[in-house]
């Protein structure tokens, strides 16, 4: 085996290849919820006007609708105050992007399908397993195609891992171990101060953040998960660990503010890019505007004095059909995703930590001592978001929708399986039990009927 520095992203069309797609007309898209994910997908789509056209958008924040209008570069773009107003106008396009907050996916998703839209559905599908299965039942009943935004399946990195597995060089997979380092500021921004800090208002952490990882593990193993156990909790970002004298808000003058890695005033400095995801303008305001906004915003609170209840670390142990065993670790106190696959003929090590050590992304070593290293691009067509997964998804979108529903790379049927893994893992963590996935799904299917 020799070193291979080829891009290795077979199955993801390059921008050049994408331009060669022959279409009778562009796929027309409406945005239901004009947030950062909708902006991202539509920005990429708008760069391929022969394939995609952004025709409408709805959001309670008028500034966000106007931003999507600008992204669309479409003089005929129609803006709406909310999803109900948009749906009342009838079917305006081919595809609806459901980019609303997590807890409000089910109603607009089903309504859009009833109007005749296919969907690009942001993950997670729904805030509980019964509702996930309700969306699946509606899609099957209505004959709609739903592509879930599991963008890791479209990254050059994971496509290459999948290609290496399929080549047979690893033999049969025996174990798969994966991890996700959320990164401490991301944890505080999104899962302590932010929209996903409370499972009651959004989803458990394993679903809100790591359903991507459940999905890509299921994809790599290519077998259903049978059983899962899980352990973890909220151990650090709680009031017991608040610095002495720390006030409820960082803007109130904290005695350790100058040395605190989680000081909210950093939003007016090195962490200002995060503002475009949460500020009502959808942009990064001037520092003085940010500092004033933080005085009343949830993002101005002390990281140890919030209403968060989701975990800051969690581990899973899984058993898949065919005997493959797997583990997954989610932690706030690291960064990068990593994967370690041990097969009957060889092993694969890949991810951010390997790249930091060797400048390679993937190392394959056979049990005969042969070795190969792979470099894969960190972006596609100049877009680096989610390791190239965001553009990979959009470049593949119309091609995927041309397939039968069950054959789509991140179609709803496949995504439901990984969602069940995540929800079952949370039940296992909370109850201290080992959860059987078939029993878990059957219980929630009966609830959703």
C-alpha cells in the first residue's frame, strides 16, 4: 500500500461536475425559518442558479427574511411573517427547507408535505422519538421525499472512510470507536447559554449535537444497532462550579472576567463571529452594540448560572447486528471528531487529532504491516462549513431527490434509525439500563399512532 494524497471524495460532485447536471428547470426552494442553516444552504444553492432558485422565505424576524431575500438574488422572492402565512399562499416551490428551531419541526414539516413539498429537513427531525416516527409515517403516506441534513455523509472525510471500508482492505468491521469534541466555547454558546441548553425546550445533547455521529456510525457499520448503554451528565457547567463572586451576568462586572475563558464580553472581541447565529440582525454588529445587547440577552449570562440541563459529557456502548461493537464519546472539553475502526484485516484511524499529529486525515494499517495515509480536502468548492458537508449536501441535493426515497444518502428512513439510537441512548443514560432498539422503537410507534 502506498501513500495516497488524492482528494478521495467519490460520490460528491465537484462544482464543475455539478454544473454539468442537465435539468429541465431549476429546483425551486422555500425557506421555512430563516436561520443560520437555511442561510448556509441557500447561499450555496444561489451560487448555482441553473440548478436552484430561492423563491420564498418565512420567519418572525423581518430582518432575517430580508437577508434570505438578498441571498436569493431573486427579484420575485416572496417574504412571509411566519410559516402559516407562507403555507396559506399555497405551494410556491418544489422543496421546503425546514430550518425552524428544533422543537418546531414537526408541524411545518407535515404541513409542507401535505401541500406537496419535498423536504430538506434540518436535524434533529423532532424533539421525541414518537414525533420522529410521526414524520416518517406522514412522508410514507403522502409519498414525499425527505432528505435530512446529516451533512457528515457528504464530507470528503467520511465519504473516503466509507470508500475504504467498501474496498475490503479492513476486512470485516469488528469494532468502531468514535468521539466528538464539541469545543468548550461552542458548548457554552449553544448548549449552556443557547437554544439547546435545555432538553425540555429542545432535545437531549446526544440528539441536538451528536445525532450526526450516531448517523455516520450507522452508515459506516451498515447494520442496525441492536442495543445501547450510556453514561454521562452535567458535571461542570452548573452553579456549584461558578467562580467566587461571579454575578448572574458577565456584563455586571465579574471579579474573574479578565481571566475567564467563557466571559460573554468575548462576543464583542475574538468570538464575535458567533453573533451572526443569534443576533436578531443575522449579522455581526459593532462591538458596542454587542456589549449593550448582552446586558439583556441570554448570551450575556454567566456560564455557570444558566438554566441549562443537558450533559457536558456522555459515553455510549453499542452492539450492532452482525456482532460489531461500538463506542462513542461526546465531550465539551476537546475539539475535532475522530474515528477508530478495527477490522479483521486492518485498522483505520482518522480525524482531527491524527491530522494535528501527522498532517494526514486517515491512516490505514493492515495486520500484515502495510500502511497507507490519506489527505482529504477540508472543503468543497471553497466552502469549508462542516468539513465540506454543507456544500456536499447542496451539490448532491437535486441528484438525491431524483432517487427513490429509501435510496437517498441521508433520506428519512436512514435518519430515523440513527435518531432512535440517540433517543435510546438518552433513555439508557437516565435510567441506567441497557436499551433494546427494537423494543424502544415499537414502544414509540404505538405512542405515535
